[in-house]
């Protein structure tokens, strides 16, 4: 018995003896890295964040959650985008030219360049002659009272050779592909029935010479290396109270286009597009009346809109009636009395997202720049129009809300991008694009009163993100 117990104890001790083999701990699994699949640029209504790239990692996954979804589908395509920008008024050019050479070049590179610090403006609107944001009203063929110039022998771009045209040439050196639309605020007063820069109508006997006025403008700008992509026959034709301005009814505009302007462009082999209306969304019947004129229709590229009255859906109303004709959004001003937060929300929702979701090929805010007193402007012109940029003397400028409204699109959505489908969820107004480089861009505005958590869904996967109330985000992947 003792022998058996001793054998068992010996065996136990042998089994418990140290081994020469080292026992290694089980390996710790290498964590799967979370990759950033999406860039996110943010502006908040409280101005605490202003067009800043965010550092949060946004990776696509398939983990289910209960948040609302914005579904982006690049298989559904809509209009091709021509660009985003502003009107380069004569006043804008005048104040920008007051900057020192170094400061001006820095500003122009920031506005029109293609670098990381640029917002890449791709579309400009010009006035043919003065707008109300010039110091004084003028046209390119002003004559002494009682005289006319039927052969346009006195036609000259001289009033814009000091500020506007030299600045435009500097811009074209930075971005030679920028698209330009131009519109008159008034014809020469000798063509009008009231002999005034304010209001009145174009007299029918001058339709022919006024058509040549447009042709000569386009040709002389071309001689200076400036290509005018499109014109409208009249800025705000139903607003004859501005200085300068003109009343032009839909019947008058249709008649002018079909009998004179269209044939004049055709005879001159002009490639400039004729875009009608250029006024508020409350009167879609105006462009529709002209488009329904079978003789005018072949000369017309499309219709342009502002949104000081009406609803942005008017662009779709006109597009749906004439789907082969373009629509454009050409002007909306931010007021000196407005708030940054209110304007960021409303303009992002309507001017950028709204116009694009309603088939517009561009989205333009109004004045590019002015001084701290919201000038220059004509006597009676807009004295509350706040530029995207405020010029403070020769070495300083401020970026205003209009800058950020456009930058959230222009910086990321170049000309040639195509709008693609995206669903709207609750207060998250949005629009999506596919760029020529194949990137997907989604612009979102939170129109609600609380922070929203949501998913951006694409090709069966999604990214979860959040946007504060009143904020605008641009997402790129």
C-alpha cells in the first residue's frame, strides 16, 4: 500500500515539474482600422465654425441604427452644372481695385483659384452698362439729350475700362474657363420712351439698333479676350423703379427676340445664349409666354430667375413645360440688416439647394464686393445690399455670409458636375452631385431647431454623422 502511494506521488511531482517549453499567451487580435471614407466641411450659423474641414473619422459601414437617412443614388442623373458665383458689379470691381496689389492678388486667388485655400468660383454675371451698384448710371452709347446714334458709332466700353474690364482680365488669368452671363439694367436713354435711366420702355423703332448693341458688346468683349457665354435681354424687366431700369413685358421681350435679337445673333454667328426673363419666381407665366411663342422659341436657350418673390419650385414649373430648355438662378442679395444665421439657412436652402433641385444650371448670389457703407451705388440704387466681401481700405477685407453660402458649393462642385438623386429627410435639405473626377458631393442644411443625427447611405452602406441646427455641411467621398 505504501508503495502504491509513493508511486502516485512521484508521478504527480513529475507531471508538475517545470518544462523547458515556454507557454506563450494567446495573441491579441489586431483591431480593424477605421478608415476615413468621407471629408466633411462645416459652417455653423453661430459663426463658431466657418467653412472648416472636420477631423472626425467618417467611415462607411452596415451597422443598423434608427436614425433618418439621406440616400444618394448616382444612377439617377439630372442637369449638368455650369457653376456657382456672383455678379461682378462695377462697384465690386471699383472697391476690389482699391486693395494693394499683394492683397488684391491674394483675394482673387482665394475667390477664383483652384488651390486648397480657394473657393473656386466658376460663374460670374456682369451688367451691360451700369447696374444700380455702380456709382452712376451709364450705358455704352450715351448721347446728348435729343440726339440718337442709329449706327452705334459712339458705342464704347470706355466706362468699364478703368475698373471692371481690367479686373475681369486678372480673374481670367486665374480661371480662363469661368462662365460669364451679362444683362443690361437699361438701354441707352435715347432708345426709351421716357428719356430716363429709370423705368420707361424700349421703343419698337429701336429694336433693331438695340439688337446690334448686344452684338457689338459681345464682339468688343471678345476682342478683349472676354467670352460672354449668355445674355438676358433685361435684368428684372418687371421692376421699372430701380436706377437704372426698364419695363419690358413678356410680349415686348418675345417680339424683340424673334424679330431682332435672335436674327441679329444668328447673322453675326454669335454663340452667346439668349436667356429670357431674369426676374422673380412669382411670375413663371412670363417666361412661359415667351417660350410658347413658336417664332421666339428657337432663339432661346432658357430662363433665368431671382427669388425676391414666389417659390423656387417655379424653376421646375418652367423646366417641366419645356424640358429641353435650360433654367438658371442669377441673383439673390443678402441684406445689411440680415443675420448671418438666418441668411445662411435661407439662402443655402433656397438659392443653392433649392435651385439645384429644381433644375438650375447655376446658382448666383448678388454682389461680389462693396465697401463698409454698402456702396458704391447709384442715386436710388440698393443701399442695403451686402457683398460677399467687404473691402476695408487697401489692406483688409471681410468675408460675409454670401461668401460661405456659395463656397459650400463652388469649392467642391466644379463646372461639369452632374446633379444626382438624393432623398430629403425631415429638416435636412440637401442636394447631391457627381463631379467630373468621379467624386460624390452632398450639401446638407439643417433647417430644424435641434441637432440632427442621420445616415448618408450610398451603394448599400452608410456613414452616420450629425449636423447642428442652422448649420451647413458639405460631404465629399
